[in-house]
C-alpha cells in the first residue's frame, strides 16, 4: 500500500544516517523482498545513487549525444576546474529508446544550407581527431568511422536542385563531385542507373560511425571533467514571471526558471534542483518539455501562442543480409525514391530505411517495427537500384525517434525570447547525431561567451519561427 511504501522510505532515510552497514543491510532486505515476491523486479528499498544536487549552475535536460556534447564543451571552456557546475538529466538509464543509439550513424556534408554544411565539416574534423578531445586516462576512442562517402541520386525532376546544392556545398568548402550516369556505372558497377540523371558523391568527411561509442565517449569525458550525471525525468519547473511591454504595445510575460523538478525512476522520490540555466536537449520530447513552461498555450496571435515545433516521428531501420551485395567500396546511398542503405560491417550485411509520407506517419506511442513497410516501400526500390538485393533477407530491425521540427526540419539553437534562461538544442530532424560535436560547442559559446564564436548559427534561432520565415533543408533523409 502507499502507507507501507512511505514507511519504507522513512526507514531508508533513518538507516542512511544511523546505520554503519547500510548497504549490506539493504541488500539482505532486498533479497528477502525478492524471495517474497518471485518474478517481480519491484523493490521498496530502491537506492538513488544518481540523485542530483540541490543546486547547479546549468541543468541539461537530455542525456543523449547532444546533451553530453554540450556538457563536455561547457567544461572544456570553463576558466578553471569546477567553476561551472553542470548536471545532465536522462530519463532512460538503459538508453533503450534513445534516438542517438537507434540511428543509422551517418555523417554527410551534402546539405542545402550553409549552416548545416559547416556543422558537418566541423563535426567531421572533431571525429577524425576524436582522441585529441575525448580520450581519457583509462580509455581511447574508436568510433569505427568509415569514410566511404554519401552517394545521392537525382532524377530529372530534381537534378537542378542537386546542382544548386552542389554549388552551395563547394562554396562552403565541402569536397563533393557530380557524376553522370555513365560515370556512376563505371565507379559502382553494381548500380542500376536507370532513371538517374545526376549523382552527387562525397569525397571526404562523409560516411558512418558507431553512435553508441560517440555518446559514451562524450559522457565518460564529461564526467571525468566534473559533470554530474543523473537518471530521472524533469516533470515540472518553478519559475517567476515578469511583464514586459513591446514597442508595439504587446504585453509579454517573460519567464525565468528558478528550479527543475527531477523525478526518480519508478518512485515518488523527486529532487528540486535550483539552477541559473536550463538547456533543452530533450530530443523528440523537447516540445513537451517546453510546453511545461506555457509555450504554445497563449493566444494564437501572440509569441506565447507559438509552441516549440518539435515532436517525435518514428523511423524504421532494417538490417538485411545479401551475400552477393555491393562490396567494401559501398557508400551510404540515398536513392531519389527516398530509400537509403549502407554497408553494416562485413559478410554481406546492410542497413536500410526510408521516411514515410507525411500522411502515413506511424504511431509514436511505441517503438514497434512495421515489417510490411519494408516489403511495400523499401525492398522494391532497393531491388530496382541494386539488382543483387532481389535476393536479400531481413535479419533484424528496430525503430527510433527523430526530433522532428515540423516548421522547417532544421535545428533550433539558442534562447527563447520569453524564457530568458532556457537554451534550445533540438529539432534536428535526423541530423542531430552527426552535428552534435559542433552544436555542443556552439551552445556552450552562447552560454559562456554570450554569442557564437566559432560558427555563426544565428539563423537557426527561435526568431525565424516567430517571424514565420522557415529555413527549409532540402536534403532531409
């Protein structure tokens, strides 16, 4: 019963302060509870070794690769050790639903916007030299960075867009080559070039890597530098509100966060954490987090009526086996149908996927995989582009969430005009993992320096959403 639960919690508190052998006693009591409740994983004597502190300078909500990158760069930039007290809060201790580890792990320069290209170039440079940044005394980092490039294929309808993107990419310093159908077939004999008018191939700084390794490298390094890790869910904020009047006479309620409420997993226990700054790096659930502070709940024609336009979108990734498939020179191929595939290790294994049509977006209440989606939407296009794939076999599959920006499918970086101490790093719509090293540095610069120092990402701020001026990224996979 609830009363017994509270009695157990009080017992824990008393034992913690008066019993010299607390852990041994609790261990014995847990065993008795387990014996009495066979088959149940519940225990009334749960300990919280990752309970956050009561006070911090910066609380980062979201312990995926973006959150840990920001934490690392904040500590990297501090003037002396432990000047900035940083806490990272992650609600999924197992990372079983984390977008980071469920992604395809690609990095590319072939975007349509200069900001995204520069983010890719900076992040690729970081990854190539990762041990200069994230190696610890105990461990070096092997990202398994395979720089086989991306290969985009264009039909006649979109070839002109590819040419425009190519110019933008080259102007930004990306090494990309355009291939004719004949050149494409010569370089990759396993491709059926039917319907392809133009191809764009990344010559360097593109390919794929292990997402889990990158996340853990950021996490280990940041913790070694003094970042505090906490497993729990931010469920509420305490804040103050001041009224400001704009030049147009509009009344604005400006919010300042005073503390965050961190709920411990599977428990009624929570910890308020007083803080000066909150970073919203909650990925697919960052829109929900912002709504706790009233964003989107005001009148429709006001700033307060505009929500953070980020929501979860489910994407499937399928692992297939094809012994006669493309070999070691296989790039990360993006067909003009939207279907993609890349090699996965050795032995004829590949991963493949595609984004569904807007009207066919799958249910996001779970991470179940629709295997019929592969049969109907992916396999026919794979087999058409690579004839060897007519004989493939699906060996496994998983689903993950995009932090999908419904406004323009682009990242939102910076502070909100109505919440003067919450910074956003979200809405990357599938390219957050690859940009996390550079975005983490950019957010740390905003917080500690007051503005961007290395890359000017001002155009990716919330202001464009208020102005209803989307920065549409045309190369979304």
